[in-house]
């Protein structure tokens, strides 16, 4: 009986100490994906100052808000899938963070994107040619830069991606 009481007290204490995880279910076309926007913002806030200060390609934009606003009806799932693929395969694999906290945040952000990518991959999105060309243009700008500089820029532009994801959550 005493053990049960102690265990119950521990559970209550742990539930009070743990921060709530804010997640949103994004309804993208005929699919639902859970995204922990609060965690993404937290990890990104650790990386953002370094990513922006180290960005040497000021005149270049990989991601533009108009690109995200221009996602056609029925193509959100595809665009999200291709965007997550870009970040997982090209950006996070080439991004060099400086300190231990930034390395943890970069790793956590990359893992979160892998999770989103895995979830959206099960959705069977149909990709129109226009959507594929949009992402191809991002890849094209990326390869024009040196790999490390391109990854640095893409991480610095994550605010655009996160704002877009948060906007999708509000539409639902």
C-alpha cells in the first residue's frame, strides 16, 4: 500500500514538473500530421542567432514566403513532404552548429523533421508538376552555394518554414 502511495505521489510530481507539449494536428489535404510547434520553435531559437550571424550570402533567398503562399490547393501534403525531405537530406546533414547546446538543438530539430517526414510519407500525397518545380527551384538555389553556406542559409530561413507550419495549424 505504501509503495502504491509513493508511486502515485511521484507521478503527480512528475506531471507537475513536466512542461506541456504543444502540438498541432495539421490537416494537409487528405492527411493529418501532428507537429510539435512549440518544440520546433524552442530548438530553432537556439540555432537562429548563429545561423543568421554566420550567413555570408545575404542577397540570396532559398525559401520565400511567396513560395509557401503559392502552394496550390491539394498540394500542401506534397509540398510538406518535399520540403521535409529537403531539410532532412540536404540541410541538417550539412549544417555545422558550434556549441554543445546548438548541436543538441540541431539534432532535436532534425529528428523532429524526420518524424514529420515519416508521418507525411504515409499520406500518399499526389505531387503536381508545379509543386515539384517549386521545390526544384529551392534545390537549385541551394546547389549554387557552397554546401556549408547553403545549409547555414536554410537553417537561418527556418522561421519561414515554421511560420508556414503554424499557419497550416490555424487553418485546420
